[in-house]
C-alpha cells in the first residue's frame, strides 16, 4: 500500500527538465557572419540572458543572403543580419523589419596582400567579398568608387562565402584583398597583411548588423520578441564590461584561440555598437542610396518602413539601457 502511494506521488510530481523549460519560447535564430555581432549573440546564450527572458534559443550559422531565406521560410524567424536583404525582400511584398541595431558603424578595413602599397595598384586585381548583395559587397564597392574605380570593370569582385574565407583567398592568391572585420581583421594584420583603409573613414555611417524579423512574427509573439531584444541589448553591454566572458565565447564558440586577436576584438569592437541600439537611419540612408542606383524595385520604399523602433524606444523610456551602462 505504501509503495503504491509513493508511486502515485512520483507520477504527480513534475519532471525537473519540464519544470525548468516550462513557459520558455523556443526560437531558432540565424547569424550570418563570424564577427563581433556573433560574439554578442553567443554571449546571450552562454550567460543565460535569453533564458532570463523565457527564451530557449538555438543559434545557427547561415552565411550571407541565405539567412534571409531561412527567415522567410520560418526555419529561423529571427536573424542577425544586415538591412540590405530587408530592402530586397520587402520590394517584393514581404514584411521584414530591423528592430535593433547591433553594429551601426562599419567595423571593416580594406585589407590587401603585402605587395599592394597603394589603392591605385588594385586596378585589374580581384578583390573578395562574402556574397553579392552583402555588407562586404556594398562597402567594397563604395570604397572603390571613392577611389575612382568602377567596381567589376576596373576591379573584379569575387564571392568567397564568408569573412574568414576572404583571408583564405588572399593567402592562396586567388584574390588580392577585401573587407575584413574583427576578429578576422586582427588575424590578418598579425599575419602581415596590409590595412589599405579603415572603411569607417570612407563611409562613416553604415547599418551593418541588427536584429531582423517579420512584422507578422512580432504581432504573434510580442513578448518573445521583446525578450529577445532585451537579451541582445544586455549582451552588448556585457561585451564592453565582461572581457573574460567575451574571451570564453571566442575560444569555445568561434574557435579563436589567439590572445592578440581576442584582445584587439575586445578593445575595438564596442566602438561600432551603440549603447541605445536604434537602427542607424543615417547608415540605412547610405545603403538605400546605393541600392536605388542598381535596384529599381527598392526605390519606392521608405527607410522608416524597413525599421521598427517601438521596443527599443519603450526600453529607453523605461530606463533599461541606462541601467545597463549606468548612464547618468
């Protein structure tokens, strides 16, 4: 009789794993580049910031423009990516928006092989990007135009598939250079490749990476989206304030074990990230002006329709960001 009562009570008791995950919204989230933005997103996982906001997040690396296709297909309803694909799919009737600006200054430098001493020597020499239509593509083209080149006419442009493969392409001499961001940028400098220009000097405002989703998803999951924004914002603050956690993420998640590369990333990358993470309207305007020249379908779109500042604005008004940075 006693055994029967005990078994009955055990059956009634909640399973510990179920209790731990009860109420958590499961999300698959794509990040589209191995960069400081990826470090931020992994910080939110490893430091329990998503869990604190009742989210169970699985991060998936989906390179370049494929990240947007994953978002539209519903596989990853939230993505860490640029604004360019937002314009492109919305021009054909989609409802995607950027709801938080993670990186609002271009954290790229044009890095070239050591034998290139001056930008004039780039004529006729292939340069690498991640994928056509990406931030690396647009920033390289803008930089070449600033130097008086016609992209693809004067300087061939090749897709490499990601930022680390651009460096690999330089090593194999398939290309002579390309836009690199941290941490790959630090590794390239350490290996003796030349920094031809800081892209930020050529293009000061540029919306690089942010949190992107669909308006329909926001309507259907407002609390989950709000929790995601809070977690990412807290992770951005952690990037500045907790170097040991950044170091751990870079070693364990991005498999970067070079002390100098890690230190340079920790030191330099925060200057590209805003403390109050609105998407950069000025940076988006630069991108739209470039897209308008070559993609007629984008021209009728307004900048304001590609962003949704409501959650960031509410958090700012409630003092959330001030609490993260102790802003007075």
